[in-house]
């Protein structure tokens, strides 16, 4: 997707931006899944892990879960496993 992600906050904003381009938001996905928007934000920041949330985000973005998890791995971090 991109290699200019250098922090968890940038990762979250990038995901939000990409979702908006596809006509959806984290809030809409949270309602579909029945989880709070805080949970969605924490997962995007890598503070919390939820394969169900990550899978839903990856699905909406049209990417694999692996691709989503690698957004900032070039920096040596796995955002989804903090």
C-alpha cells in the first residue's frame, strides 16, 4: 500500500484515508462488527489486537490481512502485534 508510514498514528490516518476513498469509515465498520470506535482506533494504532477487526478493515480496503499488517514493517514493527 505505502512505505511512508513511520508511526502508529500515521498508520491509523492512512487507513482512515484509504477507507474514505472507498466510501466507508472506521465508524461504519465498527457498527457492522458491533465494536466501539475506540476499539477500532486502538487496533489501527496497534495498541490492541483483533483479527476480526483487522480482517474487516483489510476486506474493506481490498488487501490481504498480511498486507495490512505490513504497513510499517519496514521500520521493524508489526503494527497489528504491539
